[in-house]
């Protein structure tokens, strides 16, 4: 037992996923068994760096009474973090100009002043990198991987993925039914900028005709040919699932050059108009629109793009995520009690393991081309664009 720890804090990084309270509850219950005091930091690091913004203070005592009544399916009790990186905090200088300052030392000083011996962080990929840098400066930390796209390295299942998968499958089922009734081709965009786990697994479950993911460049000529084979007067509809980061092998049409660097910068201005204002600040829907338009030209059948995208981040957590959240939270406490820090709790079935943060950062867990799910999709006749 680690007798050096008496008080720990829990933070939640940016980006909502269902069931966040389950991870908090798991950590608090396990810590309580060891006699540790547990507090939560509101809104990521905001509650510590700017406690004056909260009428009841930036720290929330996670008492046994609060934890006992904490609903794993409700909104996160600690609130939502803005994308606050303590190494790059924006503020106004004396001339009211925006500047970036490093407040990491101030953050560590405040943690020490609050007598916090260790930190448990429920974070995504960028958050892991920030916590690794803080650990290098002396922070005693254990991270819990949270990613609806399941793209965090060295863990088989990130917290939040199963809930997003279940919701996405439900939406694809509805899109398929609508496509069948309307006799059209539904092109549905789902989350997945660098990894296609969500698109591939949801597409298999929903019986998609084609799935396009970032790991396999998609040839829309081949996809169109496959859809033509499957569509007939008896089956005059189709379902195509597209990850938002899907890559296409086709070259742009003549004159359809990619936006220049200047136009991309212009699009970040509130005064940007026309083409400069679309799909740069908000990428959602770009992939579905591009694939739907091209397929309609190739097949001469009506298509309609739909976007599940960010909607998959909400909703009620599945039974799997509720269990996984509790297990991850308890596992983080076990790591601290065993004297481990600077690690991430990783689910490597059937075991929970503790992996050094350096092995998890700056990497993406992508779908291997020889993945079991790729083989299953191909055996079911689902075209993957290659």
C-alpha cells in the first residue's frame, strides 16, 4: 500500500462522452476503500487555475454521500473542460493583445497548495500528451483513456467507444430503413478522422453495402460499380458508411484545386464568405457530401448525405461502458496504490494493465488491413473501396 498518498484529485478532459460519472465513481469508491480523500477539479484545469469563477470553489469534494447517489448515466458531475492546455494559456497582455503563457508551474504549485498527492485524469489523445509533459515536471498522475473513436494506442477499448458504437449502429439502421423506403442511396458520415473503427464496426452491424475508412483509400469508381451490381428493381437502395477522415484515390476535378494556405487562413476570419467559410472551421459533413455527390454522378441514382458525427458523443452509456468506466477508475487507483505514476490504464483483454504514457502519446490506433473486422466485412460482401 502506498502510504504517501492521502488526497487525490480527478479531472475530466475536453470532449463529452457518455458515462463519464462511471469512471469518477469507480476511482472515488476504490480510493475510499484505501482511506484516501478525493476531490474533483471542475471543468478540467479551470477549477484549479481560476477558482474565483466558481461560487462554491474550483474543487468539488467527492464525499461518500455524493458518490453513493451519483448517476453514471447523467451529465458529468465535474462539468466540461474547455480545451485548456496549461502550457499554452491565452490571455490579454497590458496592451490588451492576446498572448500565450505557460501556466504549468502555477498549476503544479496550486496542486501542492491543495495538498493533492496524485491526479487521475480521464482524457483523450491530446490530453495524454499534456499530462505526460506535466508528469515530466513532477506530477504524480495516472490517465484513463477516453475516446469515442477508439483511436488511443496500447488499449483495445477506450472508454466511451462502445456507447458511440451502439448509437451509431442505431442511426445507421434508421438510415438504411429510410433509404429502402425512399429508394435512394444513403451516404452516412460517422466519426473517425484518423481511425475507422467506428465506421467499420458499425457498418458491419448495420449491413452496409460499402464502408470507407481512413486506413484504406477508397476508389469511388469501384464503389459505384459494386453498388450497381447490387441495386436492381427489387433492391433499389443502398447504404454507404463514410468515416469523416476517409481518403479517396480520385484526383480533384479540373479547376477544383485545394484551398490555398491564404484561403484557409481567410476562412478563420468571421468576415470570411463564400467557399472560404465552409468545412474549414466545421469539417462535419464534408466527407458525406463529397462521396454522395460523386456517387450520384457515377451511378445516376439519387443519393442523400447524412451526418451522425458529433451526435454519437451524447446519449446514455451502454452497460459495457458503465462497467468499463468503473473498472478504469478503480484501476487508476490500484496503479497509484502500487506506486505507479506517469502511466495510462489500458484494457488488454482479459487484463487491465498500466502502460507508460510515453507509449500512448503521439500514436494513433488505426485499423490494420489484416484486421479481423476487415476480413469479416469482406466476407459479408461489404465493399471497402479498394
